[in-house]
C-alpha cells in the first residue's frame, strides 16, 4: 500500500514539474506574465508585451467616420424678425428695415444651407439634395476645407450661439478667416467640430 502511494505521489509530482515547465515555456514565448481572470462570466487572458503588436495592428486601422449634418436652428432669424417687428411697432422704421431683411435672409438660408462634415473635411452645401455651393464669393475657392488645415475655431456665445469662426490654411498659406451665422443646432455643431477639428481654445457649450 505504501509503495503504491509513494509511486502515485512521484507520478503527480512529475506531472506538476512537466506542467510547470510547459507554463514557463509558454510564458517565455510571450516575454511576459499570464494574468487569469477567474470570473465565471468572462474569462479573459491578458498577455503583456506579446499582445502589443496585435493591438497596434487593430488600433492602427483607419476607421471611416460617418457624415454628420447638424440640424437647422431657426432661433436667430426668429429673434431678428421679432426685433424688427418691435421696432416697427414703436415707429422705428429706419432700423427695422435692415434688421428685418437680415432676419428674412437668415430664415431662407436656414432652410437651404447645410454644414456637411464628412470623413476629412467640412463642406457647405445647399438644398435637400445637398448640392455643391460653388465658389466662395468673398475669398474664392470651393466651400470645402480639410480639418487638417484648421488653425483655430470658435463658437461665440455658446449659450445662444450666434457666430462660428474658423481659420484655415487651405485657402491661403498665411491663414484665411471665415465667419458663419449659427443657423444650425449649436450643440451638434460644437460636438462635431471638437471631434473632427480638435477642441476650441476658448468657446463651446459648458458641460453641466
């Protein structure tokens, strides 16, 4: 009986030594430690260092971003038209005319102009079919600017955004400034600008 027990203990110790050697060889092949998570739901095996190349190849793949078009926002033209109506009511017809015309212009533009943020650039398009807006009437060139050329951008008065400003080096090497009235959803516009062009230096809706 004792000889049987002794022989079985030798057999088990021999198996343990072989198993330990296999584990050591397996660990050395990955140049690191094996960490086992023994939870019943998710049994993950994390391999330090050895998995770096695999992770890098997965992270390094270029993922195409979806096209984002912020929703139209009619608050600015409505405020301007309301202000013009107030001026007319108080017999201030002279200032009411330009304010009312600006409100009407922005109202029309809100229904037709769209900022389209694709994978690599911001482009101004018009109409339901998102047609090209042609050349910029002020500085020339296509109304499409790559995010990589943005120097800075600002969203002014974030609680009630009125103007969006950005400076890019695509039109001019020394930088070209653009101003647009915010006739789009200000929060959506800010979020996609941060995502695609990087964070603004000073402006933007504050997190609550």
